């Protein structure tokens, strides 16, 4: 082959190879252009802020207050002159552990309950009208006593007392003590009541709300003597009634829902 022909063939072959390389490069660029752009995630550098130091403010302290537990009132001590100290064992005692000697009831104006070893007697409205209840034993000559407790709220002539020598519930004697520290005695029947010992004060009577007093009656024939916390405070002769039942009375002149509490009702019988 002539030299010119060989040179022409070599040039053509090189041109073909160059064209093939260009086609490959264009195809690669075209494929790359068709791919979605990949963005690298940019993580922001956190900003650090200096926080001031927290200073705890101490809570205020208060001194402890020692609140004493209220002490419930107790029965007064026996006076050395108390007649009980020479009478020996009683003939009858009711400590109100049950209601066998009494009628519990809820009335329109009053209520009686036996609870916590006491007889609780309540009148709802304040008035001057007494109400009372009696038990069943009939006694004639005796010493009769009971613990009588005023409620936490009372005033003036709000009063509690003993009924004795009551031939029936409508008549007998009534011995009363008042919140303001006085006592009196009445005889009553269907027609009304007569005062036989007028209101009087005594240094032996504990006056005021929540106070407990031990009151007693010595009845021997027509002789009647009246005791407060073991000390005789009044006496007289009276002959209307010589025998009968006994019980409790309550009258509120000033206090709504006036509640008296009675305990340790006891008697000693005489010939």
C-alpha cells in the first residue's frame, strides 16, 4: 500500500477513537445531570449561653407551738364532811352503762340518750319551761346524789337538777343548780311550782360552762337537806311528799340545744 494511504487510515482511526471518547464523556455528563442533587445535612453548631448560678432562698422557719390537749373536766374530790364517807355501800347505783333504768326518746322539744357512760339530756329551744324524767325505784328516806355537768355553752339561769320524792311524774321536788353558780329548790304539782329555797350562791358550787358538780339530797321524814360537792348548803322541813321516784331536770333560759350530762346516780336508804 502506498504511504499516503497508510497515513490516511491512521488519521481516520484516531478520529474515530476521539469521537468515541467524546460520546462516552457526553453520555456520562448527561447521566450525571439526570441524578438529583444530594445535599449534605448541615448540623448547626449549638450556641452555648452562660446561665447564672441558681441561689436557693431558704424557707422561713417557724417555732413549734406546743398545743396542749384539753383535759376533760373531772368530778370534784370528796370533801371530808361528805356524808357518803360515813354511809358505807350504797343501796343502788346507776353508772349509765346501759339504759335499763331510763326511757331514751326523741321528742319535739327534747332528747334523752344514754351514751359513753352518761345520761345526755338535751332541750332544743331556750325557754323558762322545765322538763324532767324519772326512773322507777320508789324511795322514802335516803341520801341521793349525782354528778351533774353543764355543757360547753351555757349562761345565766340555764340549769340542771335532781327530781326526788315524785309520787308520779307530775309532782314532787326539784333541786336545781344554774350555770351562773346558784341553786334553789321547788315543790311542784299539776297546778305549778312553789319555791321553797330561793336562788342563792355558794362557794362550793363550780360555776360556768363545762363544770361538773356533785349534788345531793338528804331526805329523812319531813327534814330535807341539800348538798353541793359534799357540803350542806341549805335545809328545811317540808311535808308535801314523803315518798316517790327520782330523776333529772333540765331548763334552758338562754341557750339553744342546751345539753346536760348526768352520771353516777346513787342512793343510800334509811329506815
